[in-house]
C-alpha cells in the first residue's frame, strides 16, 4: 500500500513536473517571443539611434569646425579689439591734445578777431584819410591848372604886354616883365614862411618872391599860347642892365614851347639849403617819366628876362641819383601846367604819381575791408 501510494505520489509529482515544465516551456516561449520582439524593436531603435548618432556626430564635427573657426575669429577679434583699444586710447590722447590746442587756438582766434576788427577800423579810418588826401591832391592839381594862365580879370595886363612888348611878331620877355610890374603893380617881396600864391593873390599882394615871379611869367606865356598865334619869344644876354641894353636871345615859336618853373640849389646856410626859381621853356614832358626831355631847355630870369643857359649845361636835372639835389645848380623842383614835381631820395614824384599811389592804396583798403 505504501509502495502503491508512493508510485501514485511519484506519478502525481511527475505529472505536476510535466505540467510545470509545459507551463515553463510556454512561459519561456512566450518570454522568448517577447524578448525577440523587444530585441527586434530594440535593434530597430538602436539602428535609428545609430543613424541619429551619426548625424549627431557629423553635426558635432561640423560644430567643432565652426567652433574652431569661431575661436580663430575670436582670437583675431580679440587682437583687433586690442589694437582698437590702443588706437582708441591714442585717439583719446590726441583728442585731448587737440582740445587743448583748440582751446588755445580759440583764445588766439578771439584775440586775432579783436585785432582784426581794430585793424579794419584803422583801415577804414585810413581810407577816410586817404580819400581826403586824394581830394587834396586833386585840388592841388586843379590849383596848378587854374593858375597856368591869366584869369579874365588880368586880360588888361596881357593886352598891355602885347601892345607894348610884341614887335614884328616877337615877344620881348624883359619888356613883358617890366609892363607887368608897372600895371599890376608887382614888386619883389621876400616871403617868410615861403608859400605858393595864386595869380589873384599875387595881384592882391602887389608882389612876391622868385617862384611867384616865375609862376606869373609862366602864366603870361601860356596866355599868349592860348591865342594860337605864331609869336616868337626872346630873352636878353650879355648886357649890363635890363633888356634895353642887352643882346636879344631868340628862344623859338611860343606855340612850340611849354613853360616850366624850375627851382635849384644855390648854396647852403648851415644844414639848410638855399635856392632860386627861374623859368624854362622846352618840350611838353607829359608826366614824371617825361621830365628827362627837359634836357636842353632854355632858361631865363623871371625878374628881368635875362637868358641864363640850358638845362643840362648850366643846371643839373637830377635823374636816378639819390645824392643829387644836394649840389649847387641841382634842380629839385619843377612846376608844370598841371602838376608839381619834386626830386627826393633819388626819384621824381608829382601830385599825379601820388594820386595814382593813393588810388592803389584805396583799392587795397577796399579789398581788405569788403
């Protein structure tokens, strides 16, 4: 019984074991199927992951390349930034110096502006003074023109001279002076201080010094020239008295001769020179540059009509020599029809040339102040 029971128990155990085995086999099969399914899924997932990983690796490699480039660019940028910082610091330093210089320049500019305004004001005042000088020069030129010939109020004197001193178409200058002295009347008068008188003033004063006599006789000759008549002129020489005892000295046709007053050095008294004025007749000079044409002009004494000689022979016409004008017989002053010429510092200057200089100065002042 016991053995039978054991065999029965063994059968049950075997059967149970088989059942367990079968169950285990089914479980293992199912598990294996699940694992294989999971493995396949995992492998598929792994494949996709591998592809993604490869893409990621390529992206990483690309990013690493870009990073390297970026690092290089960063280094370059850092170097450039350093250079820029140095340049900025230098520029700031230069700017600071420039600001300092600008402030200094601004101060100098303000001072210059004030000086310029002051200079402009001085130039404007100078312009006024030059305009006044120009008017004075023009007035002086007009004075010489106005006194170049007798005014209407002195026509009776020229008529007396013509009727009493013109013989056979020749004007005797010694006679003319005698008639003028008698008719005006006119006598020699020493003047202190010396000055030029107009013809009307000479007549009113009743006399004058050597330049007044010279201007008077010059005006008489021009009055005869204005008639347009061909009249000869003569002075006198080698006599021991006035023209009545002297030998006639023909001077030429009055229409071909222009009269001038010339003043020259006669000597010195201390540091002051003494001088005398006479009348010369010659070519028309036409300005400062033409004064040299007076070489060879005849001269005569305006108080007597006595012939004195020629410019160049008896009187020295200074020209280009700064030491000229300091010796006896050196001509230092010439009065023409409409101008007065004076020799100074080696050159002749006249009112007309001064007028041109004034015009140039006015133009410069206008250009500066406009």
